[in-house]
C-alpha cells in the first residue's frame, strides 16, 4: 500500500518480486519501507514494463536485484554517501550534539575558534536544508535570532578580518529516526567522537548557565563531558546537578546522576585485570587524583546514600554506598591532603543514622565501633569543638547500642568536659540540624537507669531541665523532643506524669502548632497524640478520670489506624526508651484498669497485649534497648494480670 501510494498506482500493478524485496528487507516496518522506496526512486530502479506492471528496471542485473541494500544500515550509508564530505561531517557533528540540536550550536562547534564567513553560514544552511529534504532531519522549530561575528574574506581567505555581529535566524533540528543518528555515530572513530563531545561540552560550559536556571542544559553538558572521557569535569557538574535535584525533591533523579558519575570512575578502571581495586576503583587511580577530585567522588557517594529509601529497589543499598565511600577515603593516600574535612562528618553522621535505624541486615558485618572511632579521630584533626562534641556523642551512643553502657557513660563524661550549650548548641544545630551533643544527655538518663544508678539519672534530668532545655532553640521542636523523650518516659515511670505532661506541651506539642500549624509535619509528629494521651492518662492514676476525656482517648486508641508504625521509626525509638507500640499498649492497659464495661475492657486488654508483643518482637535479641524492653515486659505482665482478672 505504501509503495502504490508513493507511485500513484493500483497495488495490483506492482510485481510481486518488488513487494517481496521490500518486505524481506524492511520487516514490514513502515519507516524502513519508506526509506527503501526513497532509495528506489532516487536511484531510478523501477520501471513500468510492456505488460503494464511495475518491476525492476531492465538494466538491473539479476545479482543487483537480489542483493540491493539488503541491510538497513547499508541503505542509510548509501544515502549518506550522496552528501559531500562537508555535509557528512556536519551531520556527524549533529549526531554528536544529540538527537536534537540547534543551527547556532552546529555553526559554533563546526567553526570553533574560527571566524565564520557569510558563505560558510549559507553552506551550512544549504547542507541542513538538503538533509531535511532527504528526510534525514526534521526542522522542529523556526524562530528567534542568534548573533554571530562574521569575517570579511573578500580580500583573501587567509587574511580574514572580523566584522560586526550579525543576526541569523535560529532553527532547531532533530533526526527523523534514531537509526540515522546511530548510523552516523557508527561512522566515526571513538577518538574522534570523544574530541567532538569535548568541543560540545566546552561550548555549553562557556554559556555559564547554572543548574538552577536550566537543568536540561546542565544535564546535556554533563553527558558530553562524560562521553568525552573527562571524568573530573563530569563529576564536578554531577555534584551540582544532584544538589539542585535534591533541593527540588527529585530524589530518584538525584541518586541516578550520582551513581552514573561514580560508575565513570569504575569504567576508567576497566581493561586492566591486574589492578588492585578499592570499592571497584583502581587504587592507583585513587592515589593519583587531586584532593578536590577525591572530595567530589566522596560527596557523590554520600549524596546517593543519604537519599536512598528502602522503597527504591532499583538502587544500591544505602549503607553499601556509605561503606564504599568510607573505604575510598581510608585507602586513598590523597585523603591526607584534603583541606575540607567536613566530608568525614557528613559521612560518619550518615552512617550512624543508618546504624541507629536498625535497617542493616543482621548477617552484614559492620564495624560500628570503628566508624565512631574514625569520626572522633577526624573531628580531632579538624579541631572544631562543634564536630568533636558531635563525634563523641556518636561514640557514646554507639557504645550503648552495642550494650556497653559503662563505656557509653565514660564517653558521655568526656563530652560533658567539652560541651557548652551557650557556645556550641547553635553551631551543632546549624551543621547537624539538631543538637546531637545535648541529646546525648537524655540518652545517658536511660543508661544510668539501666545500671541502677538512679541518683545519677536524676542528676542528669535536673541538669537537662535547668541548664540545657532553656538554651535550646524554641522553634526546633524536633531537637527538643529528642532531648526530652527519655526524660519524659523516666518521669512517667517514676510517678511524675504531670510534670512530664507539662514539659511535653511547653517545649514540644504547643511549640509545634504555634510555629508551624496544623498543615505542617515533622519526623516524630506521628507520636505526638500518643504521648499527649499517655501523659494525660498517667496523670489520672491517683484521681478520678473525667468521663468525656476517658471516652475520647478510648475511642482514639481503639481505632484501627492507631498502632501501625514504620519499622525505621520503631527501632529508632526503642533506643530512646520506648517504642511507639509500647506507648499504645501502656495507654490501653491504663485505660483498661479503669474501665468497668467488660467488653470494652476486653478490647483494651487485647489491643494492649497485641501492641506489647509487637514491641517485644522488634527488640528481642537486640542490644542497647534494655530500658525499653524492660518497660515492655512490665506492660506485658500488666496485660496478663488484667486479662486474668477480667
């Protein structure tokens, strides 16, 4: 049908051998059919015979009729051979620029660092117009003006002189089909392609267009640097692109750019099987790069790792990327020359957050203590007390997560000799989003309780409430909650629920809604209502519970959507003294002990038992969660006792 429409005849007027040839060599793909027909027309291969049927021209030998362009790539090359050398070179350059390119880009790269004459401009325009007529290119856009500086070659081409800038009409072109671009790329040597990609990257870079202004431009520049083999240039740009994507919340895309850039270093290693590899990269290469390049490589790893989410199976495990970065910095001799050592603080803080989340596979060997020690070492080399106190706090918390509470307390005492909320809290919040050093005081309350040192625990509580809390930024409610959470739970467990309730509302709950409102969110917002109700219920232990308040909390806690929490936050909160499941269980049991209605009492006991068992399941066999587990067993026993009484 396509052939008959092109020739303007009835399908029955075309010989079967021509149709078979078309189908055999095009596979029935319409675009391929059209290309074959165009060659047949241009080469005048068909004629109408005496019998009135259209077939091969009689001058075609039997051999040519059979072997005529039996390969599509051969057909395209045959079409390209009709262009002169300059025309083919121009199309090759267009293929290097991309599937789509502009007239001005082509002109600037074709005559890079040369004065362009009006004659040359017209020649380029003529070649592009011919390519459009040949159905190789499509003119996708026509509009706008581009200024270029022409040269005067009227006297002698070798003595051309620049003239004033002139305006030329801008046009956009794209290849009609990807196979044209692929064919053109296949006609060039790899070295030639790298050189052209380098020229294109230089031109794009010279425009000084920031990622924030034109992300597409930045991505094009990155891919041209990558194709040119300039790993350093590509990676520095990838780092900036990733940051912009992060800020725009395009997390998947940010990770993809980082991993693509990292793979370039690994690809550069390929070929020599005798090389010693460090995280997939040649040790010799890591020892030969500049400190800035090493810093960039490390930051790409960290950017990919910190954005990883378990719901993104497409990407590598976040902690594996962190470990690769740690290994690279540890093994590269260039690390000693790094001027900005903040890369270590971002790395180890990120690794520790992952360790603390409990998402690392149990069969994976991780030197948690070693990570903490290296953080302290690098912070001491850097010499800034902001990072030193954060590092020691991390070391202390790491020891507690390993169940080494004595060593955790020793590290905490070292922290207390250095830390000053007046001098350091603001800086730590600026670097790490919240004051991790101050929060360690809250954790130490639990460690003292676990070790049976209740006087020391109370002393820490008094210090936190009188000396630390008043100096914490009121708007940073996330920081206030992390500092107070262990304290509030110990107060409730010691019969001071009213005090815990007052502190929670004054420094967390009320502040959040005062500064951010109902439409905002924060990481631990999901637990706010549960804590509010726990402190309220516990406050009525020794008195009458207003019926309307009781019914409100009971309806809330028995609703189906209460009691479901993501694993990552549950494991985090276990080390803080109580899992969210345990909080729900405690509310249920405290309400059940006051409920006289048998059926409702049974519902509360059953939900409390279910939540307590979930909490135990999370913590069983894990170190560092002793206080939370102890309280969970206490609540489980209360459930069983109430169940027997019911």
